[in-house]
C-alpha cells in the first residue's frame, strides 16, 4: 500500500508517503530517496510494516510537490522491479558475462567450471532419439 497525505502551504508544504514494507524493500526505498535529494528534502521513519517518507520541495525546485510525489512513486516502483528482476536473473547474467569474457580470452584465470553451453549439452543427452552420423 502506498498512500499520500499533504500538509502545510507554500514552501512548508510536505507530502507524507506511507510505503508498505511487504511490497517495497528498504534498498529500493533508499535508492529512490537518494535519487530525489536534488529536488526535495527527504526524511524517512519506520513503523512496524510501514516506511513513512516525508518529502518537502526545495525552494529552487521547478516542480510542484504533487509532481515530485508522483515521480517518486514511479521511481520507487522502478527500483523495486529492478531489484526483483535482479534477484530472479542476476546469476544468469553473471554467468553469461563470465562466459563471454572467458571465450574472448581476456581473463588471466578462467572462471571455474566449463565454458561449454550447458543448454546445448542437455538437449543432446536428453533426447530419446539419437541421430547417428554416417561413417
């Protein structure tokens, strides 16, 4: 759950976002907050299950607090999805990069394991029918 409340007027206007900890992780929230420190002042508190983010636009900010808050919400979603995707595919990406670098011959020491394509090897050995080459 992501809810928003505003208080004050003018330069003292502040938006408070209640960010559900079950949906958005601490890392994604901190990255988002850091990214917005050039546009607004950010303060974070935590209650059980909820992060409370207080946003106050800087005096020289060209954007309204509503616009900043909307952008903040989109950025928070973006960082959380990036984190989730990295958790699901990070190891695969690391293996692909290691294999590409190893095959290019730019490493002093090759990475552990075989550089052969494990998917191609699995396809060859798991087939019920084997095509033999004529001799």
